[in-house]
């Protein structure tokens, strides 16, 4: 194990010593820093293409040796501008090969990347800066029509601790990512790290208030990625396509980019998940594996009826982020690939997969079983008592890749863990006799829109700041393309405003695009339960009956 002289990171809740020792003894934790995944791959497959963009030619891109060198140069450049070991850096880049260079460059500089998503805006970034104590921000100049530089100016003005803003593209007054990574000489000296310390901070979906930060340690995340790659049979002949935002846990390490690198597979980055663009990318790059949310999987399956080019090389399509219904699973298997894998996981750690050799009935009707034999699951009723097989209950979990506490979130941690350290997932499931799980619902008040989890409470609080709104509730309505869409039920103080006006208001306040309402319904009053709480089931009935 690499020696460590750094002080423990304030706000990080480590694994208890006895469980950490057990995970090491079982071989799940190997004491490897996360960036050594790339070091090992560069030694084994130096001339093989590691990463490229969908717009690039099939034979181009960065080799594993090239990515290794680019990450070393980036690390030296980051240290040169003042990024110090242990510094937290907000990483917000779109899906390009530079995402991989930046991620490994930050790891090798000893920094801790905070994995922001391209859709996050000032409200979320400001929150992440405060909670993480970030000293740096690495962004694109423009992506999907949004200019990130004005947002960066506002963040720097509000958070003096953000000393370093690095821009991929035209930097204007900020630091050029291109110059930073090209001017520095490759310096392989990576600061020593404690494998039990955070390698990076993932962003939670957000269930109450703003998203929380999830510390993933070097040990647990190496296991997360490599064990997932092994379970999925990932190898050097595979080509993995990243279409979901690369900062998500799913396309990052389940097995994702990190699992692909560990297995010697090529990773192709794309930004357009539409069937037309994605099917062309699959054909052009010989893609064998990719990951989608159910709404996209359903759209792709439908598009096989009209698209002239359909997937021919896919051997494995992972679907997760929310439940894939059995009828949709059957259609996906019939049209896209028989190699469907359902994935039920969480950025907080636990991953469940259907296996490649599972019977069709299991693949189509369940969300799989735990990745690790030592993932401990409890399924409990409302009183906290365990329920038997086939009975619905809340899923609680602890294991070698499940966090022991959100970062700098003591109050949330009191609510989120039981006295034995089991994480309260908020998901309602049934466990079948064969050990496979069936997701039946959730306890937490969240909306899963196109795979992005939106906290209803946070959106409601932001809507209530509008002077025209007296009361508001955000509810989920089924949608054939998004899975769930966001409906804002609003009581106005006077003349109503339009959906466009409301979303423009939320946009001005930095609310992410995926967290804004898709429809707006004006009500004379919000229905309440007998104890005075807003009755969201009644709102849904009112809205759907009105349709």
C-alpha cells in the first residue's frame, strides 16, 4: 500500500476499520490508486486506441500510451497553475476524449474531482463549491449552446476560494486547458494517496434539497469498475460508447469508461443519443457495449421501425437509471440486441445486474442481484422490521462499494443511515426466492426525468421564490419518452404566468435544464392529507383526470 502522510479529509466518513479489513482480506480492495487503472492499461496495450470521439475516424484517437502521457502532462500543468494535492476541482466537461484526459490528469495531480454534469448550472455549481471547498473549476467554453464562461465569472465572484478556472476552448480571461496540458512536460511523479481516502466526489440525484456529494474511495471505486467489467465480460475487443453524461456513475464505472480502460476496451464519447446519430456511431465505430436509461432504450427500439441503419454490432445493452418494464425489455431484446442487461444501482454504491447467462425471464422481469457476494441487503417495512421474500420493503445496504456518509452532510447522514451503518436507499423493492430484485417504487420524493433524478422539494422551494406563486408542488407524470416528466402544480397570487416565463425565471437563477418543469397546471388550491401535508397523489389524479 502507498504510504500516506496527509491528514484525513474533513467531512469524509471512512469505512469502519473492521469492515475495511474484511474487504481487503476478501480481495475486493487491493490498495490501488484509481489512476493506476490507466497506468496498467498503458503497459499492457500501449498502441491500442483508448478513447476517441464519435466524430473522429475509426482508426484515430488517443492510444492507451497516449492517454497515459496526456494525463501526466495535464497533471504537471495543473500543479503548475497551483492545484495542490487534496484540492477539490469541479469537473464539468461534455462527452469528449478530453474528459478522460482531465479526469486522469486531476487524479495524478492528487486533486479530487467533483463530477459535475454538463446540465448543472450556477445553483448547483455554487452549492458544490461550498460543500466541497473547491479551489478550481474545469469547464468547456461552449456546449449544447450554453456558454459556461459567464457562469464561471459569477461563481468566482461569489466564491473567492475558486482560484483556478480552466477552460477547454476559448478561455477568454481564464486559463487555457489546451495550453496547460501541452506546455507542461510529462511528470510521472504522482503524490502518494491513501487508497481508503476519496478519489472523487460523485453527485447524488438529490432527494431533499440540493444534490449531495458522494465520496468514492480509490479502493471502492477500483473494485466498482473492475468487478463490473469482469461481470460484463468486457475485454480488449470491445468498444464502449458513452452517450449518457460521462460524469454519471453509470457510464463512468459500471463498467463505463473506467471499466473499459481496465479491460483494454476502446471508449467512444458521443453527445447525441438520438437514434439517427447513435445508430450511425455504433456502425461507424463497431460499438459492442453501451448504457442507456429506459426512455432512450424504448426510443431506440421504436426507431428500428424507421431508421435505415440499425445496430448490428451491439452484444450488450445496459439499461438502468430507473425501472425498465418487462414489455419494453422484450422489445429491446427483439430489436436492438438479445444481450440486454438490467442495472439497478446508485451512485452511493450498490450495483445490481442481471447476468449475461441469466434466463430470459430474469432479464426481462427483474433488476438483477448484487455485484458483490458481500453486499449486505436488508429489506424492511415502515417500522424497520425485516420482511420476507416477495414482500415489498425499503432497501437498506452496506458493502465494499457503498458509502458510509455523504461529504460534509452530518444532518443528512443522520437520516440516511441506520445505527448499523446501513444506507437507507429510499427504494422499494421485492426480493425473489432466486435472489433477484424487483424495483416497485420509492419512498423519497424524487422525479426521474430521462435518467436524471430531480428533488421535488428543491424545485418547489425555487418556484416559491417567484412573486406570482403562492404555493407549488412538483409531481411526476408518466411520459413515453422521458420516463417521467415534471409537472408543476401551482397556486398563483394573482394573474398566472406561463410555463415559459416560469422556466425563464428558473434559468436566471441557475436551475439545471433537466430540473425545470415540463408542464404547468394552475390550481385554486393544493389538496392536502388529513394531517395537512400536500397530497401529491390527489394532485396527480386531478391533473390526469383533467386530460
